[in-house]
């Protein structure tokens, strides 16, 4: 079974939203450089619980961290992200089940791969594949 492992909250004004979540919930907000199909970008991580310094995964079992993202295209509502063993296999299962690929496999250097898909009702879901340990 694949688990929900991350969330993303879209915002029209990321600075205003990051200030809000930081002040209201004391989340630690950090900009992280990422490399995607469109080139280099910044991902605004929202740490809601402490992370393991080696894996960057939440240190508390069952907890998840997330991000504040730019509201654009199909990413207009909060997105839950599910960790999968293989992005490629998950993308195939999505299309086989009547879903749609919104954004195919992308890499976050040193961490893993992600993609966005939509279920048959149009809800956008994130997929995450950790880099293989080695």
C-alpha cells in the first residue's frame, strides 16, 4: 500500500502565504533549489515536524511535511502526494485506470522523482519516488 507522504498548498502570493503558515502554525519555511524540465527553480518547503538529517524524512512516524507552491495551471487546490516504488509504473497504472498525467517524471536532485496526475474526477495528486539508497 502506498502512503500519503507530502502536501502542497498553492498560493497566488507565496510570500504572504509563507508568512501566514509560519506565523499561525510555526512551520519552518525554506526555499530549496530544484531542477525540472523547465530548468532551475525554487521549491518552498514547509517543515511541520522535525526531519531526519540524513534522509530528510519526518522523524515522527506518520507525520508529513509539505510546501507552498505557485498557483498555476491545474495546481489550484491543495495537493496530496503519495510515495510509490516506481513513478513510471504508477504513471502507467494511472492512465490504465482512466486518470491523466498532468506533469510527467521530474527529478529533485539528491532526493527523488515526482510527477502530477489527475484522477478521473479531475483531482490532482502528486506522486513521489525516493532515490534508491546506495
